[in-house]
C-alpha cells in the first residue's frame, strides 16, 4: 500500500518520472507496430531536439566566441564574422544561392587546414609504435621480454601489413600479393568481429539502462546484482 | 497446401516474439542476485595502476561529455573513477563539451564528493561547458584562467583554492576522458605532450581504441558498464556496473544462443527440403 | 559604468557597419561571372585553410608559439560561430517544411503541428535558460524556468533520446537471429570472433573456463616457459582468448584501418583545400 | 606524444609534403590524359552478379545512399548508382533510389535521368523512382523497410555513409531474399553488412569503386597517390622494425620515424655519422 502511494504521480517529481516512463513506452510501441502514439512522440522529439539546440549551440556560441571577445577584449575584426556568416542563408535563394558557397568554402578550407596537425598527432605516434616492435630479443631490452611478446610482435606486423596490402588499388593483385590481400581481408573480419561484439554490448547496456530506469525510478524496485 | 516444417516456422518467427524474449531476459537478469568474479583485462588493470600511482594533491582533469542517452555505459565509469580519485586524495577538475553533460556530471560529482568530504572549489571544481573542444584544450594548455575564466558556479578560476600552483594543463598529471563521442581525437591531438590520457568510452568505441592502447597514446581503458564492473571489483565497491553486469552477460548469452539456433534452423530446413 | 555604455555603443556601431558592408557587397557579388564566382570561392577556401596550416607548419619560438598561435583561438571561435549559424539554417529548413504542412493541411499535418509546438516551447525555455546562465538582459533563473526546463529536458527530451538509442538493441537481437548466417568464410570468421569476444569479455566466460578446470593464474614459470601444458591451457581460457583477440589481432587491424583512413582524409583535405574535388564546388 | 607544431619533429612536415606531392602529381598526370591504373575490385564483380540475378527475377532493385549528407561520399555513391542503373536499364528492370537528404535527392534525380539517357532508354525513366522518404533516421529506415517488403525487391544496393539504421535495411533485405551488396566508409556499420549481405565493399574500396567506374582524373590520381603513401608507410614499418630488432628501439632513425621530439637526436646522429 505504501508502495502504491509512493508510486502514483502525487508530487511534481513523480509526475516527471511518469512522463519519462510514458515517453519510453511510446517509443517502444513501435516495436509492436507503427502507430499514432509513436508518431506523436516522434514528432515531439524532433521538435524538442531542434528547439533545445538553439540555446547552447547558437546563443551560447555567439555570446562566447563573438559578442564577448568584441565587447571585453576589443577584437574588432570579429564583427565581420556574423554578417558574412549569414551569407549561408542565401542557400534558399535561386539567384544568389552561390554566395552561400563562399561561406561553405571557408568552412571546408578551415577543416582542411586543421587536418595537418590532426594527421601528425593522431597517426605518427601510431606509425612510430608500429615500427618499435622488435622481431627478436633486441639489444637494448628494458624490462622483461618474453618469447610470447616476440610472437605477438610478429603477428602484429603480419596482420598490419596484409590488411594494408588489401587496401591498395593501383596495381594488379596476383600471386603472393593476392594471397596476402585475401589474408588481409580475413584478418579485417577478425577486427570487425571484435567491433561487433563490443557494439552488441553497448547496445544492450543502453537498453538495460532504460529498463533500469523503469524498474528503479518508475516502479521503485531496488534492482540487485552482486 | 504443404504444411510448413518446424524449421521453416522457426525461421519465420514473428519479430515481436524475439523482442519480448529479450525484454524478459533483461528484466529477469536485472533482478537476479548472482555475482561472478571477473577476470581483470590488462587495460583496466593499467587504468587502475596509473591512478594508484598518483600522489595526494596531484591534479587530474576529468573530461565528461556523456549525458542520459548513454547513462548506462558512462555513469558507472564516471562514478568509479571519481571514487578512486578521491580515495587517493587527488585534486580534480571536470569539464564537459556538451551542455547536458555539464549538468549531469556536476550534479553527480556534488553528490559523490559529499561522502568523501571533498569541498567544491577547494578540492575539486567543475569548469562547466565549453562548446568547442579544440579551443578549450589548446587554450587550457597555455593558460586555464584565460581559457575558462569562471567555473560552473560563476566563481572566477583564479579565486579557486583547488587551482593553487596550477597554471595550465601542463601542471596536470592525467586526463580521464569519459565519453560517448569522438572527444579522444582532440585530446590526443591538442593536449600538452606530457599529459597522460585514460579513456572511458562506451563499448561501441572500445575495439577501435586498442590501437591507441598499443601505441601508448592512451594508457588505460574502461570498456563501458562492463569495464566499470571490473573496476568496481578492483576498488572493492558495489556500483551501477555491478548492478548491470548480469543483464549484460545474459543478454550476450541469449544472442549467441539465438545466432546458433538461427543457423541450425536454416541448416535443418535445407536438409529436409533437399531430401 | 559610463565607460561601459560607450563601449557597448561602439561595439554595436561596428556590428551595424559590418552588416551594412555585407549587404552592400551583395549586388556587387551578383555582377560576378560564373568563372569569377568559382575563383572567389576557391580563393576563400584556400585562405581559410592556409591560416590553420601555417599555424602548424611555421617554426615556433621559445614559448612554443608562432605569430599565428594567438589569433588561432579567435579564428577557431569564428569557425564555431559560422557552424552555429549553419545550425540555424537546418532549423529554418525543418520549421519551414512543417509550417507548410500545417498551413496547407497536408496529410498528417497534425503531427507537424505537434513538432512546431514542441519546437517553439523548447526553444523559448532553452534560450531563456542560456541567457539566464550568462545573466544577459538581466534574465534570471526563476522557478518557472527551472521546473519547465527539468520537465521538458530531463524528463522528456533526454528520455526520448535514450529510448531511441536503446531501440537498436532490439533490432540487433532480431537481426542476429534472422540475418546472421554462415554464408561465406568472411561472415563465418566475423561471427565466430564476435561470439568469442562477446562471451570472453563478460564474467560468464571466466565462469565457463573455471568450471572446465583451466588454470586460473599464470605463474612466473609459465611466462618464461610458454610451451608448458599449463600455460597452453591457461591461454585457452575464454577471457584470455578474448583479450588476445582484442589486443593482438584487433589492434593491428584497427591500425591498418587508421592508416588508410588517415591518408585518405589527408588526401581529401588537400583536394578540398585546393578546390580540386569535382561535383562539390 | 602529441604534436603541437610541425617543429616537434620536422619529419611530420616531410611526410605530409610527400603525401601531398604524391597526390597532386598523380592528379596532374591524370588530368594530362595519362591512363592511371586502378585494379578492378572484387566488389564490382559482386555488383554485376547481383544485377544479373535481379534481371532474371524481374523484380525491382533498390538503391540506398543511407543518411549520407551531400558531400564527397554522396557524389561517389551516386556514381555507383548511375552505373547500376545503366546496367539494369538494358533489361528494363525497375529501380528505386531512396534518399534521406533533400540535396542528395535533387542530385540523384538528375543522375538517374542521365543514366537512362546514356543507356539509350530515356523512356524508362520514371521520376517517381527516385524518392525522398524522410530526413529522420528511423522514419527513413521504416519507410525503406516497408517499401522493400511490399515490392519484394530482388536486389538491394547500399552505398554511402550509414549509422545504426543499416541493420534494419540489411535484415529486411535478407527476409525478402534480396541479393545485397553494401559499400561504406562507416567502419562501425561494416560488421552488420558483412554478416547480412552477400558482399561488402569496405572503407577505401568504396572510393576505389567509384574512381574505377567514373574514371574521374582527380579521384584516380588521388587513389594512386594514396597508394604511394600507403606503400611508404608499409616500407617504413618493415624497415623500422628491422632497425628496432638489430639496433634497438631507441635508434635515432627509429626515433625520427614519427616520435615527437625525434628530430633532434636524428640530426645529431646524422652529423656524427657524416663527421666521421
């Protein structure tokens, strides 16, 4: 009885939790079949998401990176950013549509320019790591190295090279190269299998999170484990 | 009309029955009270050892960009890591790169720090939300007071006691990235050279991160809620990871069984239709 | 205070001037022939990229900075501002489409109305909330704002978001049963690996290995002497297999993928930077 | 372990310069009319085979660019769809191209009309065969699934960028017994495609496929340049591994190859070697 009283939407907090549960059931109803209830909440979702974005992603960004530096740091050249950025909106114009491409071009250019540091920081340490895997007990061994490490280094090198060979296109794959490439594709499948296993776990965890919400917050069952 | 064989019917089972089986399986597993000790995978062990090696008073940055969408994966990680940091009496600051992530991590951190006697502003701080991660990381690498200005409560950074002797990210020992999205690339690319990274991704992103673990670009990794469970066992505590683990592992078992069943049914049906 | 007001007026004048200039330029731009248009777009693209590239490539001084390092922050901020404006573009497109649906009473226009109402209400509170955080226009966080925002955001939007994400679990399960068939060597390798990883990474894998009596710990002797029977049995434990797959087999695959993607991204960046990509510009 | 500037190890600048040069020189060669070679990838044979099987059945073929926004990938996906359309036009097999993006939709209409013209069957082009279903992920997915089931498609081609909705397409195609070929650069979705489709074109192969079909000089040149970069990576890895094995993992040459701050030790070592 106590449970029932607590369970019912009798306070603001409980009403909120009930609405959350309602949203959850509405979306899950599509698993049974497409229905107006689902569609109602789906459209509400899109509207809410679009509306929410305006606060943090438009107003906040304009304030922080445009208005504040102009006002407090006096960086006057920034005033041009918004008026010229607004050229984007010409995309809907027949006659001046191309003007929006100037702004898109600036964005594309900037992201291309940023690619160089990203390339260096992200890929070069990986390159360096790939070639510091000794294939036999090296002369400057620091720390213990076991036969199993050497074995794994060989495997690492073979897999890395064969998958890279698979992704080459400018020469005919035949003979040994072809066999290496086929091997590469099979190794690729192992990597994808590992990704698959982890993806399944992630999706299940998210579903479990929802069920946990329904059980814990809505039905107020204390969920166990351990 | 020919009667359909049991194999054929099995293969054409209504998907709603499958959905129901999965849902029942998860509810049952969440209610179950069995616990199986895990094997601790090396990335989790290295994660633990890296934090264990910190000295009291060291600075750690927690980059927390998750919100309720991936709560089941990231909240257990976040809680376990914070508890470990506080157990080591380490100073930490939190920063988020998505607004809802700021609210949820601030609320959670306030609740968790109470139990450890941590005082906001003195032992820890929340830097709020930064819309652009490149600006934030690059800026903080030079000067945090300049880049962040004020914490989530609008207290100027320079006045925070926790920031005593700390000028930039170069004075930090570690960054822990708790995330459901690609924030790691930016931490890897723009952090100061000596800042170490520990990584708490959702499981989807875990497989891809092994190349960074191998290259040392990240030092340790906790994989989703499952990793949080392993971490909780290392710490000897019961948290959300421990609550979720049964549901996770029994859903895995269910899927494996059903993949095998599906293939078996197909095999049998082919055999019967051939004969 | 007086000083602050003057500064505000000056800032507003600057902005007004910038808008006037931007508008005045439009007819001028309109006179450009198609070739000139392409040249202008390519030029802007190139200059924008050049700034960020030069910041990376130019030599640095003692303080690890070059002349472009300080403006970098502001340039990156401007990039964010433009990206934010493009968000407005998407929102405008969405609202326009559904407004048209609702006004012309197209089929299912009721749902468009739901979307528009949700949008307007949420936009109102979201913008108010952001401004209140900054203390803009003297706005404050009132109880109405707090309650409405909690309801709309924490208990509606976030719940819908999380549920949408979790729907995929059902689809995965159904797809695993109905579509994942042993149809080729590749699919078989993938499925077999996936199953080993799925069972090996959870405690169940350990339980299974323990219950068939595989050794639970690797001793120092086993490490130095890998061909010992105990060591071989130890490495056949499901958690060990899953770990090995992920760290030794999966890591080089991911690295090969990374190299391919990285080189491809760099090549694409160069093509886009120099406006070489056909069909895009 | 990170690069703030190229000065952290000038090798970064040298490597980037080399890759840029390899790409640009090959694009230039291709534009000058040089016939650059790109191998025919097995995925293309799989596409042809799927086309053959669908024409025997006479049921429609679906083409799905996923949620791909207009950009490089969309253009390349449409190149492949155009190729498929040209093939099936000869047998008058009906087709459906279903998009989730308004710009892609507009460009696709043009491309498909072109394809029928080029195949000499403009009469077969039905504007209704290219459709914009919805820009919302799951609304789009359920629209596609419904259409595939109603029309019992014979073949299903998925090219472009995909997210979680990939599963729904692949599963539905499987249920109706369609031959399915997928090609995507979204690695997270590849496992689902491999498990449920007859053939999957993975990562860079996607770009290679469209370069092969379109013979576009920029794409061909870039592919060849990227190959040179990959070969140089592979040879650095093999060579570096050998140096690591015989001379130690901290040898200056090894440090030069990608380690931040690896430039200085290399220069010192080099001047020592030259001085001797």
